[in-house]
């Protein structure tokens, strides 16, 4: 059994099409098909359900696929370990992030690349569901997502920051000069918010419900940039995570207003698959994350935008809802 055969199987499972899988592997379709048939013969099990086109994998094939993904991941890990022993880490770190965490990814990737100059980073914006799947299938080394996501499975977690939610509203808004706004007050404004399929929006919906209201935004977007694109006319208001200030700031003519929040907001952090040894590239990013002080940097940025060095003390005393 050759590693190349396993690579062909993984490509076929990903592409779900023999010709596309062959193109992805830079071989002819007959060569790919022959290699997978040989793999079936060597393992003495049917792997692919064949018809006039690719119809999926057999139950045995699904099990072989899991092992193929694991073996290929271990091969990559071995190469990275050896590169470290030769005096320098090299390779490509595969990082996935939920869309609402993308604005702060550079706080980690920049120092990572500065420390490990022979490495590269590929970054994907992914849903929580896709992150879970890609980690399980060894298609990601590490991901940035909500740590309280019950669908993550067996992963190791490294907290980065706790989301703090803010109202972003025009200067002429009736809430612009409030020291603290409630979710019920925000629900009365002309709103643009993330779409309901986004976990961030579902978290916010829970806060609106806790305040006895339902938010009915006029505009919904599945990207943070989509929200910000509507704010320059100073008509709409939105609710943002303080992490977004790192990339997007506060548009001209608008103001950030603190919102009442629960004792503990949703935590965002890095997750890697729970396997030993940890992939070298993932471990290197975790080392950077532990020294980056993401929470401290974002809190300091929030303090600047609220123009008061005492904001965080005030937040802990008067902005918290509940015990």
C-alpha cells in the first residue's frame, strides 16, 4: 500500500468525482482509478461504490478513508518534526476561522510568520460545522471558533478572548449619548444584523429575548463587512463584537455604546484535534497565541474607542446583568 494511493482516495472523497480528483492529484483518471482498485485488492475490501459515476464510498471505504486521512496527517507531522530538528520550522499552517473571528486573526498569524519565517499560512473562513468536519478529517491544523460549541467533538481548546457586544449607532441616534444601552432599547432602532444562521446572531437573539424583546432587522448579512458597508450613510445601527474594532474601527459619524451583558460572554479561542503528538505547526501557533495577549489588546482597543481608561472597571460593575 502506497501513500499515493491514500492521497488519491482522500482526493476522490473530497471531490466526489473521478476526473476532478485526478486533476487535483495531477494524474490521469485511469491512473487514479487503477490505484484505488489496487488499494481495494490489497485490503481485500470494496472501497468505492461504482456505477456510471462516483456514487460514494462503502462502509469499509469510509473506515479506510479515516485511516488514510490520519496516516497522511501523520506523514505531514513527521516532516514538520524533522524540519524543526534541522533548525527551522517550515511548511504550511492550515487555519480555519469563523467569520466573526476573522478580524482578529492577524493578531496571531503576523507574529507566527515573523517568528517562523519559512512557514506559510492558508486561512479559510468557515462555519462552525465546517470547522468540526475539517478538523475531524485532518484538513485543518487549527481553528478559531466559539469554545462553547457542543458540536466540536474531541478537541483541545486554548481561550483567546471573551466577546463584548457594543451598539454601533449614528451620532444623532437617541441612544448615542447613553452610558449604557439595553437590548430592549436597541431593538427599537433601524437595525442591520448578521443573519440568523450565524452563531453570533443566535447568541445576540438570546440576549434580546432575555430583555423581553425580539429584534427585527431590516437588513441581514452573513459577513461582518456586509454589515459595515451599510453604516456609512449614518442611517442604520448594528450590534458588534468589540473584536471587530481591530479591523473595522468606528465609521465617521457613528459612536459605540456599551451594552448590558451577562456575567460571562461567549469565549473565542483556538481548537485542535485531540491527538498525540500535537502537529508541530499547530503547537507553534498555540505558543504564539499564549504570548500574544489577544484579550488584553482587544480590551485596550475598546477602552480607546470608548474614550475612558476606566471602562473595564465600569463594565465589570455596572454593565453586567445577572449575578
